[in-house]
């Protein structure tokens, strides 16, 4: 039955008649909107951590992910986190990329402020993370293992990348499309009457200038590099033609590469120097667009040179053993600095994060074979080998507290059971080598329709290790990356049910002695500007900090 409430409306206009009519209030019974009632029911729930059975789970921690600034500013998020959670985990600010500076020094003042603020509030901080491939100061790490350069006395130089004088039929560095017919002039008709030249015939004016193209091919260029293109050109009639950047011939990248060339019946020399922009980067071909003029074009003595600021310097590569020693020292310095400054407040760490490969779940991730590597990615395992994690655990134990709890953490363990098994196998390998690993973290970035059977199987496998088990980064969107404005009431109900299911199964399948805790990675829905699940409704609160049905799902799961 709908609850009713009274609204008393005074009709102000009747005051005009006050001298001749007695004022009477009018009572109306109005049904409260269903949405109001539903929100009142959600808001009636107590703070989340009050639903934890502390008797059955005395060491269990309910955690939340946050940013350093959101917490230390002591605003509404600070109060929300303190009232609902036992522990916080910083998403970025305790990672290598945030702390290690360009010279290798460690900027730890922000971390100290965070730890002191949390300590005063009586909330613990979970250390995240010590050894990972992402969010690294990769520029610094690469610099310390870079080759030793012994400068040349000759100074910078322009080094030849490719050249073509067309005196042979070797066309390895050039080609044309169908409308640009290639041939060669007779001997003696090249530049300055010497040798021969390449002749390109465009028989008709084309709809687009790029319908007739000559391509020059070379290794892909890199952002910031400098190149010089030089060639001799002429044409039977005056012509002007632009150049495009292509990744490979025909794979267009950018409308301009080496400017616009003009030619006449007289041989001239065209020279153009460029610095590679982001629009040009990765291009490995320049296209000469010849379609707007029906004529014969002639090219001779084409060279592409790259600026070399080191000139003829001697470059001495470091050996694999030297790189291993240098990076082991760098890891030691990083972990020592972070753990030492944190040890009075941080008693548990993600020591090793995301080690297992997605495509080969029984093997470690590697940069080898990847077509792109992010600017902040650095794969320690490619230099220190499979035992990079062993070293990380040893260093964390050496510099931390004797009773610190050390985790290895990964994602998609509920999606790929083989990856879960691969991580468990890697833990055994590390322990056989002498590591002491206390727990396994499963991130669980899932959707409302994730496979429940696989979730159960994952928890069962993890429980069988005897380790502490932590749901380390739980958040939940919807299949297809549905954005917040498009979510239906039914989908929110399904999200709440799945949150409840995951938490309920954690308590059912993980023995009490192995329950470290659960961290909600995104208390709020993700804003569209976020780098993580941008614009998705993954939180327990809206961006405006209104509780969602998901809050109820978590509370009921904890109960």
C-alpha cells in the first residue's frame, strides 16, 4: 500500500476577501512517488562497514579505492570513506610513476601526508603497488640501461636512410599506383644530362590529385625525428603536386608530409626538411600526388636523410647482465624508499601486480612482440627474468615490518580460469624459490552479467591455496560498456544483485581464516573524463554522491 502524506495549501489570493470570507486550509492526500520511496529505502541503510560480522571476521577489511587529493582535502569523500570503509587504496599516487623522479630520486611528501591523514582518521592504507609493468617512470628506467654514447669530434650528421638514382631497375624503395605509369628515360636524359631518370606518366586529369601517385618507401618515422628529402624534378608542363604521409603505400596517414613541389620543363632541385609530428609518426611512405596535371613527370637522385645529433659517435650497448644489475639496484632503491616511509602505517602490500599474460595465462607478460608500448610501461621481467617477482617479495620483506601481509594481484581470474591457475602456479614457483607470499588478490572488474559459475570456480581454486584471499578492485559495469545515462532500472537491479552475489559467495567459499577483505574500487560512478571505465555507472554512489541500488547489494552481501 502506498504511503500518503498531507500537503496544506494556503490560497494567498483569498486574502483579498478576508473581510467577507473566513480562511480555511484545504487538505489533500497525495501519493508519494515510487522513486521517492525506493530512494528512502536505500538511504535507510546504515554505513556499509556496520554490516560486517566482526565476531566471525575479526580481521576482515572493507576497503575503497580513492585518489590522494580526494582524501587529504578532507571534504565529502573523506567523510564518506571514513564512515563506510576500514581501509583505502590509492589508485595511482603510491606507484612508481607517481613517486620516482627523472633523476631516480623519490618524491614521498604526498605519501607521507596521506598516511598521516588516514592514521588520524583511524583508517588503514593498503600499499598499491611495488612491482608492476604499468604506471612506471619508464623514461627513467630506460635511461639507466641505455647505451653509453662516446661523442664524435665531427659533430652531428645527416645519415642516408634511402636513395634512388634510377640507374638500375631495382625498385625496392619506390612504386606507383595504376594511374601513374612508371618507365625510365633514355641514358643522358637524367638530371644535368647525366644517366637516366624515373618517368611517371599521368595520362589524364584525375578527379582527385591522389588518384595518380608515386610512393617512396622507408622505415617508419618516429615523433620528433628530423628528416631531409632532396630530389631533382621536372615535368613536360608546369605542375604543382602535394605530398602525403602514408603508413605503407596506399595506407593514408596525413595530408602533408614534405610539402608541395613545383616543377617545370627545366630540371630543379627540391629540398625539404621536416620534424616528424604526431600526425606523421609511424609513416613509412611519402606519396607524390600527381593526378591534377596530365603530363610526364621526371624524378632523379632522390635521397631521404635523417638528422643524427650524435654524428659518428661510438655507441656501446650494455650487456644483459649489466642491465640486470642496474635494474635490480633500481628496484631495491624504489622498494626501500616506499616501504620504509610507509611501514608505520601500511601493514599490507600488493607487492607484485598483474604478472600473468592474457593470451598465454601460464606465462608472464612481456613487451616482446607487442606492436605498441605505452609511455609508462616497463616490463621488469624482460630484464630480470621470471625471478623479478621473487626479488620484489624479498625486498618488501627486508625493508618492511616482519608481520606485513604481502599479496600478488591480478585481473580476469574470474573470466579466465586458466589465468587463475597460471597465477597459482606462479605463486608456487616463487615460494619454491624462497619467496613468502601471504595472499592472492583478485581484482574483479566485472559486469552485471558475468559468469557466476566461473566466479564460484575462481573462489574455490583460490581458497584451496590456503592463502589469504582479497577481492582487491571490485567494480561493475554492464556488457557493451553502457554509459550511465543509458542504464535502466532493471539493469541497476541486476547490478545490485551481482554485487550481493559476489560478496555472498566470497564469504561462503573463502574460509574465515583466509578472508583478508574486499575493496570497492570505485565508490562513485566513473565520470566521462576518467581514464578508468569512463562514463560507466560502476559505483555504489552516483557522481553526485546519491546512493544507488548497488549500495544495497553490497550491504546485503555483507549481511
